C-alpha cells in the first residue's frame, strides 16, 4: 500500500517524482479498477493504463476500435479506486492537436497523472503487429500535439511522455535522436523508447547517445529477460511492465473455464481461486456496510449472531492448554475470527460471543462478550441461556468450533421459516471418517433430494442415537431464527431451564422439545463443504479446508 507521505501529495506530483527519482522506478499494467487496486496493494508506485490491455478487456482490437471516451471511462474507475498515479497509454492521441487538448482536460478532471502518446498515425496498430508497415507522423505534426498538451494542461505537474516508434517502424538511431530532440524541445516531460527486439541493444544505444537530456522510459515486453540492473546503469528512469496482468488473467480464466466445462462442476476449482470475500474486500465492501449502518434504516444490519465458544476442546490436547478451541489458529487466523468475518461479510453486525475456558484469551474486534463461568460442568444450553436476552429478532446461533463455506450461511439467511437449521445430507461419509463422538443426527419430513421443487423438509427428531435407517442428515451447528423463531426458542429455554438436569442438556433436547410442542423447524440440506474442529485430525483437515 502507499505510504502516508504519498497520499499527502497529488497524483501528478507523485508521477513527476518518479520521473525525477535517482533510482529505477517501475509501473505495472492495469486494465480496470480491480487490477489497478491489485497493482497498488502489491506495492507499485505507479500504474500503466495499457491501451492493449484495456482493448483486450473490452474485447476489441488494439487499433483504436475502443473510442477515447470508452477508454476514459475505464481509466476514471481506475483512478477512483487507487491513490497512486496513472500513466495512460494514449495511443496517438485519438486524433489531432484539438483532440489532445480535450483529452488532457478530461484526464486532469479524473485525477490521471500523465499521458503517453506515440508518433504514429491514427488509427494506430499495435507495435508488435507488422511494425515496419506502420508509418510515422511527421515531426511537425507530432510536436504540435505535444505543444497542445502543454498549453492545455492547468496542472503544472501533469506530465506528457512522448513515445518514439522509429525503431518499431524500421528507422535507425539517427532518426530516433532527431525526433527525440524535437519532442523534448516541444515540451515532452519524458521519452518512451520502444523496441521489439529480444535484446535491449537499441534502447541501450539510444540511452547512451541521449545522455540523460530528459528522463527515459522503456517497456521491455520482448527483452524481458534483461536484468533490470542493466537499465539502471544505462540511466533509464522508469520500466513499464506493460501487459503481464491481462495475460495472466487470460491464462487463469481459460484454465478455470475449461475445467468447469469439462467437469460440469465448480467443486475442484473453488479452492484454487480467491474466495468471494476477497472480491468484496477489493471492492471495499466493508466501507459500504459501515455507511449503511450510518445512513440507512436498519435492515440486515439489525440481525445479530450468537457464537457459543465456552468449551476448551479437551480432545485437542496441548493445543488448547492455554486457549479454547475457538481461538486455535486455522491458517494463521483464530477460528473465532474466521466466524466473525463470515458473519460480517453477510451483513451481520451485532455479534455476541459466550466464552468460558481461558476467557481472557478470547478476543475479537467489535464483539460483545458474555461469560459462562460454569463451562466445565455445563452443556450447550447453559451457554445459550446466558445470552437469552440477545436472542431477539432475526438471529444466527452458531457453535464456535465450525468452519463452513460462505454460501451455506447465505442460503440459511435467505430462508423465510421462523427456525431453520443447516443439515448435512452427506452424514454417512462423515460418520465413517469420525467413527464416534457426539453427533446430532436428524430425521425430517423428507430426505435430501436434488429436486428443488419439493416441499421444504422439517425436523421430526434429532439426537446421537438415531438408528441408521432413520438418519437423513447431521446438524452442523448453525441456526437462523426470525423474530417469532427467537421468541419460540426463548420460551422453550425458559421451560427446559427449570428441569433438574438442565446443566447437562444439549441442543437436541431443545429441538426435540420444540418439535413435540408443534414448532416447525426447517432442515436446510447442504452437501458437505463444512467441518467441525473436535480433535487433532479435525484440526489437520481444517488447516487445508
């Protein structure tokens, strides 16, 4: 990310500093706002808004088939998404000197720091496609464009980079130097020397002859294997990595798309691509959630979550010697923090955690904590009862030792019944693997089916001792309630809390009571994509989840 010092100066000033830097600087290609933000986060101090890449992303050829207003719209999103300067690949300037004057005005309005124009004729053709057949503009015509830019700009720090295509068109160094002198005298802030040879001989020869009369920029697309120290020694000021992002994106999309098509499923690609929450992060979705809390009437933001995290997790042995299993790191992040992040990603803002064992180690930002000091001698319902007054309105209740894919939570929240529980229809596979433990098997009004037009399934019985012929799934530890559902659970808790054995009761006791009383509890079937962390084998699986 950029430093605070970078943010205090304008983007045009930032770019001018890159041109004046005593060290070799780098610009990375981007072709939309998402890739621009990725470039900034990687640490680059500037962005190359590539004409080739923007054209490719728009599905057109790099022959000015995208209008300058279409390119401008893309670059505006890129500028809005980032705090570092953008150098726009402005092709030939999209017309004559008058088009250039208007372009500069629009670029300055959008916070674009600089533009690069090349001395070919409009419409241009990419330099790597039959470059020798591409005629150059006359020196007088091109210097007229440069002068128009410098006269039109209102920000004295706005920069123009003049790109020399003589080597591409088959001219020698003498013509390149003659043009460079004219462009520099006309007001160009820097020169981009382009070559399509696989060695840097041409640009190095030019740099030596030019002798640092003004900053030089290169784009080593074809001579990429040259060590950057060679460019530094030659006095090159900026190196542009001109199209690697769009090319890598194409390769990744082709591989993913082919695999999904061949396998008719996304299961084998989901763990190879970024989670949807990373897309949300790059879109700065968190800022919108905070703004919604401030400016909008309460909607999903009024939903709350209760996480039960009081137990130690004795079967994890030394791993939980000083922390409860809810704080055990999974991939470097405590399990509890993963749950909190998932609820926040779904728009759930008010989160309460019931903690007990090693309570002082159970921490999470912007979370309310309730203590169950009797955690060693009580069951799940006592912890839930501690948060009785938080079971109000739309509520999610979750165990603190589970991992699940975000779509499971999203689907749960989309259901409209008053009480909905997530049930894994793949219970047999888990049963064989775990071979024991307390598992809440369920029987429902119908089994899992691939047919989505069937009636909803409702719980008829739940418990660890159901016979195999009755089992239709396993409850995973997630509940969603509406306001009526929360009231029903609170009433049921009030009744069962008076039982002499209440301290040992579990959720299956609560659910069975609700069902006997006539309360409908929907069983929302899922097919895997979750796990609980009970022992060391579970923990190993969780690290790879």
